[in-house]
C-alpha cells in the first residue's frame, strides 16, 4: 500500500485534520499525567534538515522518544546528500531503514521528489512554500484557549511566505476567514489564494486586516534562504509591525501567534511578544510536540 504523506495541509481531509487536533489535545493531557504508552517502540524517525531548526528538531526528536521510538538527525554536511547523491536515491535507501521521515528543505519540489520515492510516510518540516506542521500546533493552541476555530477571523500581517501559504490552505479545511496584509510584491502565490476561494482576502492595510480579528499572526520579514534581502525587506515591511497599537481594533479576546524565532522590534514589538494577555507563542511552540506526535501516530496507522 502507498504510504500517506504530509507534504501540505491538503494531504489530509478536514475530518482527518479535526480528529488530529483532538488527538493532539488528548496526547498533551496523557503526557502531562505521565500516562504515555510506548506506542512507537522499535520505530525510527529519520530527520533530514537542510535548514536550521530549534523547535522542529527538538519536538520531533522528543516526541518520538516519549512514544518509545527513536530518531536520527541527518544533515547534508554529514550525509552523501551534501556530496551530490540524488534525493530520489536517498529517499529509496532511507525508507528501507526507518519507519517515517521528516524533511526540512528549500524547494518544495525536492520534498515531493523525495516523497515520491519513499516507501514510508514523509512529513514536510518546512519548505520555501509551506510549513504545515506549524499550522497544526497553532490550531491546537487556538482551540485549547478559545474553542472552535470554525467561523473565526484570522489576520496575517507581513510576508506572503511559507507560513502564510499554509494558512491559506488551512482556511477552507478549518473553515475560517483569513485576511492577509502584505506589501506590494510580497503576496502569497495568487493561484493558491484563488483556489482557497472567498475565505481569503489579500490587501495592503494591516489595520483593516486586524479589525475584529480573533487571531493575529506574523512571521519574520526574511525567511531562511532570504538573508541577503533582510535590509531591503526591513524597509519594505516597516509599516507591518504587529504591536499593541495595531491590536486596538482586534476582537477583545484576540490572540497573537508567531511560529518563532521572532525578531523583536521588527515584525513584532518586544512588548506585545511578552504580553501574556495576547501572546501565546510559548504554548504555541510547545504544541509542536503534541500535534506532531498525533501526526506521526496518524500517518503510521494510516499507511
Ligand atoms: N517554528 C519553527 O519551525 O521553528 P524552528 O525553525 O526552530 O524549527
Ligand atoms: N518563514 C520562516 C519560518 C521559520 C520557522 C522561514 O521559512 O524561515
């Protein structure tokens, strides 16, 4: 049987995603109560990182260990990938040795090529185009703190990047409205936006996007791989900082999320990031652990 992969949110149905969030919330409780079962005993997760990571690496590795399995960290500098072995060959070999694989890389097409040649489930741990694992953690966090996300209004302020594009895919699947405010030239892929339908609005005005929003989101101005654009982007995004002033007209119980790492004083003010009335970034980061445990359980049982 062909394995189920999680390369983007649309690889799962709305019902599967909803069940996964419920499972993540339940697993968090079980873990905190010390009642976790070694359901992954003997299972091995391969973790291929071509970009840096703190949260993704530690949450996947800890998650696997907590479930009784183990994980192997792999990077181009210490595998043959870095010396030119094709990604297709790497996938064929690794997937004969491990049970599930997560990949963080640049081009999304490279991840797709990897998955097409893998015998075991492959998880997107961030590409230039999508970061679906982060959305699982974010939705879990919102549901835990505010209840159902269906029918809510979300505001994305800043770059139309991999995070923004995964939110666009999330909107129809989780049934929320998404208002995006970004500078001209930094929009998400228009075809993707169009395919998500009327739930998505793309504009230039952060104040309009945030008005009445239940959840306000942002991310760094320059993502990994765009370091040389940092200065130009800092100038273009100067009016797109999320801070207390911007949140004035958000819903009274609005939450602020950021996938982290954050650049204080750039895309978010230090004061807002540290204000627990709005900012739930630490809970959000922790939920990477629980939601990815639920994801790995799902993919290994669905395969
Ligand atoms: N949010 C996120 O994916 O963080 P890392 O880059 O530290 O993994
Ligand atoms: N958009 C950021 C997210 C980091 C978790 C990046 O791709 O670098």
